[in-house]
């Protein structure tokens, strides 16, 4: 078994020890204090040495243990121990690796000084309280400041030795904050305000050392920072490169940690702090180019990808990055790629963090609620939104194409919905954010961003949700004398009720005529598909006219005779047979071959058709059958009276197939 020694004086060092504790290697972790030992995991392959070692003791340990690799993960400011480790490795011919801490982004409003002495000299000419976050060893050098005991507060580790150092230089107990980090932005801000600080003194401890959280807290508190410049680190490798080396040479295996993040509309200000923190800590960011440009720090590793398979493939083939962050626009559960990506990451540790959706953001800007809003997306997909707008007072829609908003406006106008009110949001959360309101007709010729959203308000939704539309709403003829047969409203209502359609149903209307049944099928199975089969050319023409009138985009018209015209159609879940041209057996045979669980409703008026259907329900194996006879009488005015005029009786056959499963 390989033997690896880690000097774990930093957050990265502790994370490295935690990683190695689950690997097929023997690990010795060196920390300076017993408190440092408590921060490390327990494992059978892990030995912890908690004490300060001299240069000779380090050399002796290396000589006795014959390590295959020594990793120096001490603090960048701990130059003395780094030098001792390096020399001991050279003396014992042990391989040495320096783990470099990721440098932080420079704060433009901070005062940078070369060392502690320079910081003291600078602060001696200032006024206001000072919070030191540099460790207890260096606090004594600030004792020469005027009014030291009144001005200076020190944040130190909760160790007896640290407290003794502060007491020895005269620092009062009230001016000592003994706590163990890491410290969040909120905690830093609370401490700065508690001590009424005007200055925050820190070392550039990098992202892992919480430097970014200090910068943000100081900015919010309205104070300035004095940053003691980080000494040059000797040559070394980053944390991801270290993991890659351990995997390639020592048989280690890495289970990537993946954050899937909803970054909201796009600006940093609109992201949650939890999401921003995950982005800052990520070894590699993945997402669409425009989102990476919005969130990536200078020099941060990024990979431009949108497709779920591309993202998953990159993560699996780049195990050297321990922490990935996949950035998703808006919220992770709102028309997001998260749904497709999650199943592809079942070998990773995955954490999903939500973001602010564009729906929530736009409604907040408009000062309106959104609990009654129907949501839809036209981003990268074909979708008929007209039925949704007819059925709902308020609809939110995502647009994702050039001229997409203009196309939506024109579609509304064509459907007779030009008076629908629209509030169009562009570049939401950015400085050039724009919200435009008006009717679809008024906004049709505007210029809009390709990635925009809209809240549509139809004050008079008119979509009928019950079946049995009035016969008068359907066009019956192309010419004056060419009237096409139609299943009347009352009969149609009963037939549709017997069909028991679902929202995702795949329906066949065989012998569709004018398409009255097919249209109502399409309106009820909004997320399904309807196929209207008709062999008469005049009827096919009427079908197309009625389809356009009702904007039934999920209706497909098939010209031809059943069953031949149906051979290549998708398997139906439901079928209505209004006309069979004497081929009822062949049609039923095909329907049952396509779907052994199909539900069928057929109508018959002629005695021959009734007899044939009656024979079929005995011949074919159905789990459930029903025959009803329906006769409707309509009132007709005759002078001062109203007389009832009887319609032809009609037989309605319902057949539920049993299936073989």
C-alpha cells in the first residue's frame, strides 16, 4: 500500500486528508495543534500527528516512514514550515508536492501592505477601531499602536495558547473574539458592526480561507481593509491537479461533487448567497456561454455546454476537478435542463440549489401575484399556446428565439386575441432591464431580446371546457350544396363522455366528416395527439377549415380510407368510429393490433351497421362492452307553438379492450 504524508494546515489540506481517508493508501496527516486534529476525519488508514515538529523531527519522520509522497498543504504565510518540509524531502530523497492555494480576486478599495510592520505603520496614522483576523501570533506587533487596548479587537482560534498570547500583551477580554471558522459573510459583517470597526486587517487567505467573504462584509459595513500581501508561493499544483495525480499514480478514485445551480435571471445581485458561494468554491463551472460570462471569476476553469449528455460526459472524464458547478438559467425546476441531467449523474454526489425564476421576478416587478398564472415555454420547442390563452386569464411564457415575441404577437392576432394584454420582460435583473406593456396588436412590431418573457392577461377567457360544442360553431359545407355529415352536439357529448379521454391521449377519429369529434378530442387531449381519417375530399377540406378555426395544432388530418390509411399512424389510446365504409371488422382488428388496451366508441344508424357492430363485440375479446340507443328531439317553433321534432335514433357502442398484460 502506498504511503502518503499530508501537512494539513489549511482548508484544502483538510479536504485532501478527507479525500485520502477513503482511498486505498496509508495516510499520515500532520497538524500543529490538538484542535486541528479534531477537524480531521477518523479512518482506519489515517494516522494523525498533532504537534509542532522541528526541522530535524520532520527529517527523522521521513527517514523512518519512507513515504511515497509528501504533500505540503500548509498556509501560504507559513514559510518556515514549508522550508523545513522541502529540505527534509530533499535530504531523504522523498518526493515533495506543494499544494497551492487558489488566489483571491484583488479588492480595489483595500490598502495593500507588504508585511505586518507596514500595516502597523499605516494604521498608526488613522482613527477608528480595528478588527485583526491574522492569528494570535502577530497580534503583539500591533501593541505599539496608539490606544492599542481601546482600538484593537482580535479574532483568534479558541485555544489556550492563543488566549494567553493576547492577555500577555494587555488585550482586554472584551476585545478578544475566540472562534473557529470558516466565517460567512454574515458572520463577518456582524462582528465588524459589533466592534464598530473602521478597519479590517487580514491576510490574503484565498477563497478557501474566506477572503471573499471578508471583502464583501467590509464593503457592506462601509469600512476599509488592510491586506498584508501574500508571500510568493513556491512552485506547486492546484487542488484539482493534486487529485488527478493521486488518481493516476496511486490508484485513488474520485467521486465528483456536482452542484446544479439556478442562477436566477442572470445578474449576481439576483442570485442567492448559497448559489454564489457554490460558484466561488467550484473547481470548474459548466453551462451556456452567456451564463458563464456572467458568473465566472477571472481565471476560473469553465466548460461551455448546454446538452445534458455533453455536461455529464465532461464531468465523468475530468475527475481531477473535485467540485463542479453546473449553472442553469432561472430556477432548476422551472423549464430547466436539470430534469434531464440528474439521471446522468447517479455516480456523483449531487446537490441542487434553486434560483429565482423569471416568472417570480417579472411578477414582482409588476407588483402582482403569480399563484393563478399558467406557465408555458416556447424556448426551443414547438407548442401551441393559443388553447392555454383561451382557457386562462393569465399565462406566463418563455421565449427563446429571434423574433419569437413578434411571432407570438402575430399568432395572437391571427387567433382573434389581439386585445390580450402583454407585459414583456427583457434582460431582467440587468442594468438595461426593460419591461414593455400593451396589447398584442400594439406590441407586434416591436424589437425584443431573443431571451425574453411575457405575462399575458386575457380578461375574457372563452375556452369551453365541457364537451358537446354547439353545432353552429363548426363549418358544414364548402359550397352551397356540399353539406358534409356531422355528429350532432348531443350525440357527440355522449360519445366523448364514453371515450373517457385523458390529457395525453392519442386519438383516432375514423370517418371524421366535418371534424366535430376530432376537434373536441384535440381540445380535451391538449397534450396528446389526434388523427382525423377521412376519404372524401370535400370533408378533408372542411376538416382543415375547422382545424384552423380552433387553432387545433395537435390535430393531424389523414386523407384516405381506413384501415389502409392508418397503418403507419402511432398506436392510439382511444378511437372513435363515425364511419367505416363497411370495413368495421378490419378497422377493429387494426386498432387491437396497434393497442391491445384501447378504448373504442363507435356509432351506427343503419340496421346493417348495428348488426355488424353487435356481431363484432361477440367475435372480439373485450373486457367491457356497452350498447345504448339514443334519440334526441329538438324544439321547433310553429306559429305561436313549439313542437318537438325527433331525430334519427343512433346506437352508441363502447368497447374496452382487455389486453394481454
